[in-house]
């Protein structure tokens, strides 16, 4: 808090200094240089000191002449600066010559001198000792508009003399009768002479306030207006947004005059266009406010359109010298119309007794105060910063209002979307429940039919085919035929077991696999071993997993017996994280690449891998010539705590 107070005081003092430098009021003129010097002295106490070498010039000699140089032979009149043409020469548009005499011995020849002109309307040229050193732009119609552009002039040291130096300034402007506001009538402010490096920061601040701020606000209003119009046009029922967007766009275009230096039209034509354009601004404001109040009579819209045509027609009939008079008349009438629409909005909000009434009342009050300042600026002399501040306040309020409207529109859209989404979710839930019930009913029926058919097929295989195969095993005189029948019988029993659909306990499956594995290897003369793991009670395999795993193991044993030439084969098994891992290792000659391709063509290794993938498992075969073969098989199992 302690550190922020000096900064706030310094900022306030710099604002006071700026106000004094380009003030126009008669009180300032009476105060003269004493008031300006007093303000600069206060500024030196602030965080940014004011150089003591500054010279504030508040008087000059003036001559009304269109001569190409200062007419030294003409009779010059002393004037006090600032010189407001609306008061000193209301019917003159210049050019007016001002001469100031100063001594250059103060700052010293080693420093570049500068001349700060806080405000000139509309344009100027500067001569130093008879040499042109600065031009603000065109001096002939259409004249460059520099009313809101402070000028910083460099005074070359080569042109300075040791004694008295003559500073001549030629100013062109517009008569008071040909401008809509007194602020744009011709005139010249107080001048400040000092070191160029010291004046540059003040010039930058003045330029930022008088030009940068209006430019930024104009761009922001144009963007806000375009967005509001597009949003309102996309939702045709939101006519409020369309008219508010039109208000932002029209006001942003009206503010262009504050920073546009090179208008294509003459001064009176631009002033007339400004007045005519305010009718469009008022129409958008009134239509927007009436929409907000809920009152949208059709005749008002037609009357406002007719008024937009009447304003430029009256300006064309009245001519250039009636612009100020007509501007005051139409501005008063338009302001009363907007005020009436604002009262209608407040009346409608008052009935609802919400906080929105007080917010709207505060905003409309600020707009009304800004309108009063703008109206007074049209007739009376006041510091130029006040009308500019009023315009900034209006633009800022429009931006805030736009954000509020967009927020309201977004909330309304969000509410509608939420309601629609909730309805869609409810419909989807009901539809999903119906579909789920129908599917469950159909699945239950299919499962019942499938289970019944599986049991019938299993019974037929067991009773018919099984009995016939068993007869062949016991009655065949050929050992080969008996062996084939025995193998077919085992395959049939395995298929029947899979058709029953009953899960198999993992311990039982491992025991069956171990018995078959060791028995087949011993019959082939191969030493086989199988280590049984510790399993959690209740762990089981689905019937399908048991059948497919059995076939994978049989295919692996067949490959060992027929192709490996191994003398030993060992199997290790373990259960980890719901996965059964079986690893078969033999000490045979391994599988050479040609043999591997032959086995794949015979559906050996490929079939094993496909069966494992069908079980969401994996089968890997690792081998090399003379290194034996390793088969790694992993399949998921159902633990006791797994859902059925």
C-alpha cells in the first residue's frame, strides 16, 4: 500500500500536467504560463521529474494571411495561447501565422531542441528562422486532420542562432459554423519548448491517449459488432443481438474520425457525414433498447429510417455554414429519443425487481453523462480531454454491454442445449433399456437352444460314434487300425467335453495333460518330465480353453516325437496374474528355417499360434539348428474371485 500511493499520485500529477498543456478553457487562458509552470513543477515532484529546461509558451504574434512565409510587414496582433478560433475568429478558416521569439542559449548547443504542440486543429507547418522544419500534412483541402494528433517538432541545431530565434507556425482549420463540435474548430494550443529527448515521452503518452486509445476501441467495437451481428443472424429470433451489433459497428465507424488523419473529403463534408451518421447510431441504439424492453412497434422502425434520410437532406439544404446549428438540433433530438428508449428499458426492468435494473441504470446514467459532455463540447470551450474521455466511456460501456449480451446468449444456448441433451439422454436410456431387454431375451433363448443342441450332439457322438470306435479298438486285427481308432476316440471324447460347456478345474487339466504328455514321450523313447505348479483352489479353464490347449500340446508333442530327435523334454508351468504359462524344452536338433516353413505349410506351428490367439493368449516357438526347441504357451485362466 505504501509503495502504490506514490505511483498513484505520480500518475494523477502527470494527468493534471497533460490537461494543463492542452486545455482550452477561458480559465486556463487567464492562468496563462503560471498555471502550466505550476503543474510542471508539481510533476517534477512525481516519480517522473519534469526537466527545468522546458519553456512553456503561452503568447505569440498572429497574422491572418495565406502568404507562403510569415508576413513580417503585416500588422501582427498579440494573442494568448491556447488560441481558440471559435472565440477569437469564429468565421475564419485561416491560414493564421503565429510567431514566437525565443533565446536558444538555455539548453546548450549539444542538445537537440524540440517543440511540442499538444493540439492543433486541423494542421500546421513550422518554420525556424525562415526554414521549413516540419509539416503535419496537406495544407490545402482536404486538409490533414491533426486535431487528435500531438506534434513533436525537431529544431535542428544548425538553424539556431546564438541570440533571438524566430519560430513561425502556420495553421489552417475550419470555422466554428462548419464543424459539428467546437473541439474541431481551428486553433492552436500552448507550446512547450525543450530538449527533444525530454519531450518525446510526453508526446508518446499524449499520442497514445488521443490516437491509440480511440483506434483500439474502434477496432474492438468493430469486432464486437461483427460478432454480435453474425451471432444474431445465425439465430434469427435474437434480433436484439443484431441491433446491438449494428450499434457497435456504427459507433466504431463514427470514432474513426478521432484517429483518421487523411480523410478523402473536405472538412465540411466530413462534418456533415459525421452528423448524418449519428442518425444511424441513434436508430440502432433505439431499436436495441426497445427490443430489450419488449416493445417493438413497427411504426417506430419506419420513422427511424425516415429520420436517417431527413438528417443528410437537411444538411444538404442548410449548406456548410449551418452544420454546427443543425448538428446541435439533431443531436438534441436524437439524444431525447435514445433517452426515451432507455427509460422504457428501465421501466420494464423495474417491474422484475432484479439487480439487472441497477446495472442498467448505472450504465445508462454514464451514457447520459457522456452525452451531456459531448453536447456541451459542441457549444462551449472545455478541455479536449473531456469529450475524448466521454467517447472512451461510451465505447467501453458498449464493449461491456456486448460481453454481457454474449454471456446471456451463451447461457440461453447452454440451457437449451442442456435440456435437449437431457431429453436425448433420457430417450437413449429408454431405447437402450428396451434394446438390452430384447437382446437379453434373445440371447437367453439362443443360449438355451444352443446348450440343448450341444448336449444332444455330445450325446449322439458319445453313444453312437464313441461306441463304434471303441468296438473297432477291441475287435480290429490290425494294430495300426486300432491305434487310429484309439486316437479318433480320444479326439471325440475331447470334442464332447468341449461341447458340454462345463469349466475344467486347472489342477485336473494339468494332471490330464501331464499324464498324456509323459505317457506319449515314454512310448516314443523320450525321457519326459512335467513340474506341476501350486495353483489357487477354484482356478479353472473354460471348456473351450481346455480343448484348444490340449490340441496345442498334442501338436507340440507330435512335433517333438516326429521331427526333433530329442532324448529329453521337460515342461515347466506356473500361474501368474491370471495367466497360465507352459514352457516345453527339448534337447533335439532344433528347427532349421526350411523345416519351419514345411511345418507351417502343414498347419503345425501356424495352427498352434492361431489356437492360442483365439484364446486371447500367445504361443511362441524358439529354436535353432542343434539348440533344441522351446515352446512358450500363455493362456488366461479364471480365478475364484473373477466374475463369472
